[in-house]
């Protein structure tokens, strides 16, 4: 980790954003807070995972602006999903961002047949947000290593052994 990157202990989340959250509005607030901190702190790596990202606020102007700010610093994002249909159909702002920053983004399709096993999470070495019940948007957010490390290991395992490159930014045809 470089000296420009804060350690998890050095960065403290805004009051009320660490710990348990419940409801769609609280989850959206967590996503935007995560992206804001990633942009401001220059987090070098982000992994996001969900079965389909159907209810994520990726299409909001605020989320896309924060993603632009974050990506300008030369960072890398991995997006894990069972399928990308909802992103393609419902998130045009995110799709445009994805085309612009394709060189900073890796999309991977999760190969599990059991969609319920797929985590719904945002992860960085500094902060983690995980929905434990995606239907009710109930989850936890933490800067504690005891939460960050196991989630990061789980997501890395998905990347290594249970996913394949997918969802290209452009489709070339002859």
C-alpha cells in the first residue's frame, strides 16, 4: 500500500455509515458514500458484485460523477455479476461511463447456478459494504479488517475460479 492510500484504521467513515443498514435508501446512501470515499481517498482497487445490479443506483448522475472522479486517478474496478442484462437495459449513464473507462474496468460473469450464493457487495482494501439480504437491502458496512479481509478473499476466489470475462464495452462485428 502506498503512503497516499490510507490504512483502514486511518480512515473513519461518516457518523452512522458504519455498521448495520436496512432499506433501499440506506443501501443507496452506502453505495454513494463508498464511491465518494473511493474518489476522495484515491482507493486503487474496487470490486463490486451482485447477481444483476438491478436495484443499484449506478444510473444516478451522482454515482456516475463519483465514478468519473475515481477513475481519473488510474484506478481499477472489477464488476462481478451473474448477468448484465439490467445494467444494459436500465443504467444508460453507467453504460456510457463504462465505455469511457473500459481500460479501468473488468467485467466478469459469475458461473454459479445458485444465484443466492452470489454476494452483493462493494469492496476495497479500505472499506466494505455487503448486503446480507439483497431483497430487503439489509447489510453491514465497515472499515474493520475483520469484515474487509474475508469479503475480499471471497470476491478474489470468485474472480479466480468461478467467473469468466464478460460484458464487453463495445461489440465488434465484421
